[in-house]
């Protein structure tokens, strides 16, 4: 990959991380925060792939995106059940 293309793609990924993190913090509903946090994890995993660290990218994708999402959604459902 050429240097200019790599820098442009890297900049877009970092902007995606920052924007997703801001959305995760400022979202009105918790489920929207969870989805935005998933986007952060996906962008970070993609960044690790770009930095040629596929083992770290796989770990981030599996834990940061999949496992944490499942745990957050389960916790959110339990809280909503307790409030009802």
C-alpha cells in the first residue's frame, strides 16, 4: 500500500474511532451507546490490521466487539427486567 493511501486510511480510521467514542458517550439511550462502542472496537480492530498485528486485531474483534456487546446487552436486559 502506498504511503499516501495508508495515511489517508489511517486518518479516516482514527476519526471513526473518535467520532464513535463521542457518540457512545453522548447517546441518549444505552443501546445506542452499546452500538457506538461496538463501532469503536471495530475501528480499533481495523487499525490493528492496518498496523500488521492480525493476532491483536482478532483478539480485539472477538473481545472488544462480540463478547463485550453480548455482555452489555444481557446486562441491559436484566436491568430493564428489574425496573419493570
